[in-house]
C-alpha cells in the first residue's frame, strides 16, 4: 500500500484478516491455553471474531477506523468469555477512542491507537512486563512502533515483529497473572496464548494491504 494513511476500509480488511487467522489457528491457540490456562482461548476468540464478521456489513462504507474498532470492541466484550473478551474488548475500545473521528490514521495516529490499546489492557488486567501475559507482546510492539518513523508500513511491520518476539520470550517466564500463575514453575516452557494471539493480530495488520 503506497499511501501513508490507513482508512476505515483498511481497518475493515485488517479485522477480516484477523478473523481468518484466528479461525485457521484456533486449535493452536487453544492448545497453548490447554497447557497453562482454561483451554478455550482459540475457541473464544474465534467465536468473537466470527460475530464481528457478522456485524461488519452493517457499517457504512465510509465508516472511520474508530467506528470499525468500536464495533469490534463491543462485539468482543459481549461474545468472548474468559479473560480475552474484557482485555481485547478494552484494547479495541481504547484504540477506537484514540482514533477518534479521523478518516484515516497516519503513522503517528497508528502509534497512538496501539499505545492506547496496550494501556487499556494494562489498566484492565493489572499486568506488567514479564508477568507472562499478552502485555509481553503488546509493550515491545508499541515501543517498536513508536521508534519506526513516519511510514505506516514500517510501523506495522516493526510492531508485528516485536510482538512475535515478545510472545516467544514468554516461554521461559513464570506466570504472575491469570490461571497460569497457579502453576508456578510448571508454566515455564509454555508460550502465553494471549501473547501469541496478539502477535497474530499484529502480523495480520502488517500483511493487510
């Protein structure tokens, strides 16, 4: 994509790509969650994003990025169980608020949205870096995005790469939040499913044209 702005149509395509990626990898996400959680992360996210797909058509063709993100937020909050619904719902809601009424996001606006999403997750889940949660993918993604300059494609790629590295880096950690925290050192060696789904979503954004 040559232009340096991400409009509502791009945002819609990104969410469609996320839904497709979650659907194709729901078994993998659930397997990660089975090892250290409730064994429902993939199924829950898939149900949520399939519900989102069912509502996207109701949006006007000229819907802003913020409007698309808000629809995602409200749908996930109402359809996704476990911790993922409130956390991702909050992320998309805060992202929508940061996007505001802008018709399109430039690189700086994109960083604002990503930062607001991360901050919403931190506020909702009370997790910090190295607690073995999705924050371990979101925070390096935000930091990399902020340092990537004024090219939106570079920002998206930097965020995706950093999120994936952050997800991998959860494997040797002891969990301090959520059900995984009950396992103590037995959680070592397992990747956090929320960090992995975060990486999946941001990779989908980097590949959306």
